[in-house]
């Protein structure tokens, strides 16, 4: 039995970076929703938050599609 360490390392790096990135985008969405809508930039922050949540949903849907398609 032989382990392909290069492939395992590649999977580890891609998984780590995508997880940190997805959590970061979701965090930006939560921060955008925590701003008061009546204040300056509140509407833009809310729109940005919805865009962040849409990006997270798209990433999750793409991941599910990758798993199911094979």
C-alpha cells in the first residue's frame, strides 16, 4: 500500500483554504446584517451581506453538485 503524499497535501491545502474563505465570506455577511439599515451605508451593507450569503450558498451548491455528479 502506497500513499500519494503530494495528492493528500493538495487536498489538505485546498480544503483548508476553501473552508477559511467560506467562513470569512459568511462572517462578512453577518457583519453586514448587524449594521443598522437607517445609518449611513446601511443599505449598501445589507446588499453586500446578501451578496455574501448568495456566494456561500453558491459554493455549497457547487460542492454538492461535485459530489453528486460523480
